[in-house]
C-alpha cells in the first residue's frame, strides 16, 4: 500500500471523525456550521433580481392561479426551466401557511434545506471515499463556501440541483467502492435514478450529465464496468421516467411544443453556443471565479493539487477527479458562463482538499502554500473592511454591529494569518471558517439589508404606500422591467415605455406610475401630446441589479388623484 493510499484509509461508520467527535456529532457540527453561515440575511434580504425574483414570482402566480402545470411570469409563460423548483417553492409557501402573499424567505426554503442536504450528503460521500476526518473537513469547506451560502439564500434552482447531483454521486461512489462479490440492495439503484429524475425536473440534463461524465471518465481510466451492474437500468430507467414523464406529457398537452422549444432550443442549446444575457466569457473564467466564490476553501484546494496528482492512482481520488474534470471542461467550453455553473463539482473539490489536509502530507506546508493560506486570511480582512466602507459610502451609515463584526473578522483573520505563516494548515483552516461565519453575518446580515440603493422595488413600494391617493392604486413602472416589481408591488403591476406611462396615467381610476430617467423624455413628449398634467410626489434612486445600471425613478400621479390623497 502506498503512503497516499494509506492516508485515505480508516473511515468506517461510528469511527471518530474529528477531535474526538463521532459521526453523529460531526453531522450536528456541520448542521450548526451551515446555519451559522447561511441564516444571516436569509429572512431580511429583499427579493433579488434577476433570477430569484423571476422564479419566486412565477411560483407565486402558480399559487394564485392554481395552475401547477405551466408556470407564468406576468402574462407570459416561464419556460426557462422545468417544473421542479416551482413545485417545491409552492409547496414551501403552502406549508408555511403564508400563501399567496408569502414573503420571499418562504420561497427560499427549498434552497436552504437542499443546500443543507448537499453538505450532509457530501459528508456521506467523504465517508465512502476517504476517512471521517477527510469527510468532515470537506463538508465543512463546502458549508462555509461563499457560493453555497449565496445559493442557499436564493429562491432558484442551483442549491436544489446540487442536492440531487451529490446524491447521484453518492450512489456511484458506493458502487465504485463495493467489493466484486458484494450484493448491493435495490434501494441504491432507485436512489440513483430518483436523483436523476429529480434533477431533470429541476434543471434538465445537468445532473445526468454529471453522473454520465463521471462514469465515462472512470470507464476510460479503469477499463472496467462490472461495478455499474447494480444500477439495474432495466428497473431504474422506467422509475426515472415515471418521475419525469407525467409533467412532460401534461405540459405538452397544455402548451404544445412551446416548452421544448424554449427550454431546450433557446435556453439550453443557446447557452452552449452563445453567451446569453451578456454572460459570455472565455475558457478559464470558471477557474478564475473559483478562487473567489469557493473562499475560504479555494486556497486549500490549490494547496492540495500536488497531493491529488501524486495520489491519482488511488480509487477514491480517481473517482473524485472523474467527477470534476470532464464536467468542468465542458462548462469552460460552453459560451455562456455564470460562476455557479460548476457548483456540482465543488463537493468533490472540497473532499479532495479535506482528504489532503487529513492525510498529514501537507504538514509542514511549503512556503507557497503558506502564502496562499495567508492570502485567504488577508482577503477576509479586506472584505470586512470593504463592507464597512461600502455601507458608509452608499447609505451614510456606520452601524456599530458592522464595525464590531468587521473588527472581529480582522482579529480572527490576523490569528489565521499568524497560524498560516508559523504553524499548520490544520490549525489555520478552523480560524478561516470562523472568519467566514463572521463575514457572512456582516455581509448578508448587516450590510446588504441596509444598502437601500440595491433594493429599488421595495423603495418604490414604500414611496407609493406613503403617497398613494387610495388604498390600492393601479401601478405602472416604466424603464425598470425586473420581476422584483411584480413580486413587491403585485402581479397586476404593469410595465411599459414612457409613452405607455403617460397613457396609463390618463386613464380612469386611482393610478400611479414610476418612470425612470431613461424613459422621462418619451413620457414628457407623450404628456405634451395628451395635454395632461401629472404631479411628481417622490423620487427614488438605486442600482438595477439586473443590468448593473444606476437609475432614478419619479413617482407620479395625476392632479385629481393628488387632490384626493391630500
């Protein structure tokens, strides 16, 4: 047995996993760590454009209409993704008893619990592949990562996709590590094909693609396929189709080929060929993004790379590499790139980093490894200071809790930097994870909710509530077409050009409009043609998170309505 292989041994159910913790206690620590990282801001952050607002609003309209087959956003079908996430979100808001006007956090609940499942299943995969210490370290790195924390706070598909993806990989890891004469229960095959079906209903072929790439990579590397027999596709594939086909048939009967044309032809294949919605980037962009969004674990992943290469003959490492490399290359080659697209590979990266750390082969760390860990600590210190500066610059506020948390993050980061330079990575990384917990409390829990410039739709809602001439005015928003306006102001909110806003205000009843500076000229030109007057009652400003532009909106009503409201 090689030293590398030996360092990966030693895991079995009930074994001590970290600092005297049994596996049950290790899972409890992971749950507590996850919630400490994710709950700040979960309930207080307003709905976020673009994707979260679109998914949440489509789910809200599903609850309002009672149509659970064809999701809509406003007056149009929402066919960007399959039905799975909408069903989960509508179930969440119904179970909370808050439907149909549930706050955004209720729509985020599937993402929250799916992300937690992903962490716990990553721990289970680590126990199968490596040893309890490696499993704990890897799952902790995933739980503390910036990208998972962000996705767990967003009412969209990617955290849920990750839960299905890592579940499928758990089954493959179980089969790949089985003895040749071992009888694997049918439940493992059903779990695998159930994960494939669930993943398809969430985001199409991504989960089967990850599993397929992993299997193909292992077949090409090892030249053996007997380990795949317990998947029992003759039983599993029909089980998967039983999950997927009922809705596909229902949507076909309801809308014909519209879903398939939009979801497959425009959305999926369009992202492969062209950079959709200005999200194009050259190959290598995902690798660059990794060093930011997988903080604080990215530095350790880079430090572990030489150990991973030297251990590539070990089956567990080989499995993790086949999990990562083909899928990552494919998404580097796709034209459309968003940082979270490679998220399904992050559990394997985290486990390799954890295995390297648990192996003892990184002690003492090389000079370059110390520098990377030092950079991770320094980056956290700069982030804490930067968040305070941003809060003060955009809001004029300097909250005591922000100063306190930034100071605490600086102190912890200083200790982490000292340990990185003078001691071991095993003592450095718990400090970096603690720094991450503090920074997420600062960034998501304290800073972001106070940055009103980021939350334009809530500003419009507050302004209309303060100046509305009646209890329930009709509303049109011109020049700001993001879905957050529908979620915050109501599904009946209209959108249009500046000219449309002028025509709208000329109509009967109690009406108000919000017109951006970009639509102001068209609004005034149409107003002149109509010979009508309007009353500006307020002005709001902020960033359109959908396109990154600063904008100013005038809140307008008619003189008659303004008189009624006085």
